[in-house]
C-alpha cells in the first residue's frame, strides 16, 4: 500500500519550458512524464525526496496558471511552495540565474529560519530556506 502523501500540482503555460526551469533552478529530476499530442505536458518532478507535479494549464478543467489569472492577482499567489534545503543561499542563487525573480533575499529571520522568497518565470512563488539551529 502506498504511503499517504500530498504533492502539489503547478499549472503553468509552456510545461516543457517549466520542467527545464525546475531542473536548472532546483536540480529537479523527472519521475514521470506524459507529453500530449498538442505539446502539452504533465510531469512528476522531485527535488531530493520531495516531489511535485507540473502540468500545462487546462481551462476546460478549471486549471489555470498564475499568468492566466486576472490582473488583480498579478504579482501575488494563492499558494507558496516551501523548499527546505541544506544550502538555501546556493539554491536561491541558482534559481535566480535560471530566470526566477527575487521577492526578498535569503536572510536569517527572527522566527528561526534562514529563508528567501522568489517567483519563478511561470508565476509560482517559492520560499527557499532551512531552520536555524
């Protein structure tokens, strides 16, 4: 019996480009990929032992990318991805180099985390950090 888990699925425009971004930015690897006949894609990716899904948006199924949401949502998001890694500074820098945009830099926070926030080229927000100990 498989273990219980929750894995987010990110709706994006240009799924194949998104997969390549996540590989460059976070060192993701593909666990599963299905390419549709019209260039659309659904893929399961993993960073270390953490997995997530990426799929081209499908408005007919009510799955929209952040880019397709109305202007009142531009620059914001309804969900943030939290990526916990040993070296948040290095991963954050690699994501910026791959095309992400900084929201706020990686820094030690008073609540006991070293964390920064960025938005990927597809509109998804990521907090990259680790607990301080």
